[in-house]
C-alpha cells in the first residue's frame, strides 16, 4: 500500500508517492520528569466521528494501522532518524516532512538566539502501551509518588488520571510522526527566564513553519482533553490529513489491546481526547 504525503520544499508543497507511513518509542511523563471538540453522533461509544462525505473523503492511501501507530517506523521509508544536534538523545524518529519543517524552524529560532531541542518524537503503539500499562499497573508513579493501581481502584477514574498527560495506545498524535516535545516536560519551565523566551518565540513564529500547540489551557473553548502542554507542537500540514481520516474511520470500541482499554467507550476517548485540542490545530 502507498501513502501520499506532503513534503515541504521552500515555500511550495509538492505531492509525492511514498511507502506506508510507520511511527517509535518513548514518552516522558511531566510528573516523572519533571479545542474545539469535533461533532460526533449521539452514540459516540459505538460509532465513528460524524463527518459529511463532502467534507472528508476516505483516503485509501493512508493505512488505518498507521493512524493507530501499529507499525514500525524504523522500517518505514517515510521516517528518518533525528540528527543528534536537534535532539537530546540518538535514535528518535520523525516523518520526513515534519523533520524538514522542524529544521527550518530550528534555524530561524537559532538566528534569534533560541535553541529548540526535541526531547520526544514518534512513538508507536507498542511504545505507548509500555508507558500506559506502566502507569495503569503502578510500575510508573504518577506525579512522582502516586501508584495508580493502588490509589485509584475505579478503572475509569484511574484512566482519567493517567489521561491528564498520557495517551491511550492507538490515540496519540505521536503515533503519526507529526508531533514533537521541545526543551522541557513541565509548563513551569516555559513561564520564566529562558524557557519563557523559547515559548514566546514558538507562539509568535511556529505557525510560519506549520506547527501548532494542540494542548493549550483548558477552558470554555477547550473543555476536554489533556492538560496544557507548552512543550508539545504538531506539524499540521500532515497531522490534519491524518486526523481527518481518524475521524471517519475509528470509534471508541476500536481502541483495544492494552490494560484498561475497556474504559475508552465510557470516557468517549476519541471525541474528548483525540479531538479535544486547540481549535487552531484542527
């Protein structure tokens, strides 16, 4: 199967045919290291996101397995390893289109004495499962000292606590190779000193390079979803195409294959979390 992906080249975009996309590993929980909601049908637990065929059409070049992160980005020619000068460790991967756009943004920021470092990039389903189940089963502590398995016996409440910052496998934007975490994993870093300069620069300039902050402060315009993440930025030219396909193909009952997955329909995971993002990023 092939997927049509957009590749940035200067100020123009050209369509090229590539092999099926494939997303890797790793998420750092801010507790340890440290949107307008899309419309859905009334029975959101068993049906897909409502979308008019005139608005979103099925793109058969995009594999549903990719949308859910069920592939190996190391074996996918659409993905490339991030050079160490741009990352805090070797071995991280991004979709090539995202990577080209990030390098352009990196160079522009550098001219303004701002250094952008990727701390987390692509994570596939398997990597997200390790993170999620570690927290679900109490092997990874929440907020530095909370064993969720012992402290939160109710499955839905436990899932909601983990969902403050971590995605269920199959629902993370990091599956797509479009999203990056920059410079730090705590909001407080970006609220003063050098961190504030970095965040202010991103707010003022990231959109020029196609990037948007999906997890802004929660409030009337974004009542659902993950807590604010000043470090998380998404490359929209590709992410929007993928999220559109996610909207019309997947339902909450498709989210499975890991401990705690049975809570996804009751929570309304797709409406509230996959699409509970900053409306500017939809």
